[in-house]
């Protein structure tokens, strides 16, 4: 199986959106944990979950790998 025929690997708008939201959530959560701001730790956990859900919703809407609204680009 060559690289052109593989689906996924995060090359989609849905994946990039989910990963970005989750990385921001973990960054906020890390600093909140460090500074002992408990409510913000839990809020960042909720934000990470929201990022996961957002990625799934966007994938179902066609922005995932191989989706109707996502176009594959050839690697050079």
C-alpha cells in the first residue's frame, strides 16, 4: 500500500481542529495544575473533550479524511 492510497494520518480539517483544541486545553490544564487552580484544570478537561467532539462532528460533516468537503493533496 503506497502513501497515496492511505486514508487519514490526520491530513484533514477535522483532525487539525481537534488536535489544536486539545493541545490548547492540555496547555491550559498544565499551567492550571501547576498553579493549583482546580476549577481551571476541570475546565481544560472539558475543553479537551469538546475538541474531541468537535473533530468527530466535523468529520461527520464531511471535513474528515476522505470526506466530501475535504480534498486530498498529493505529496511532492
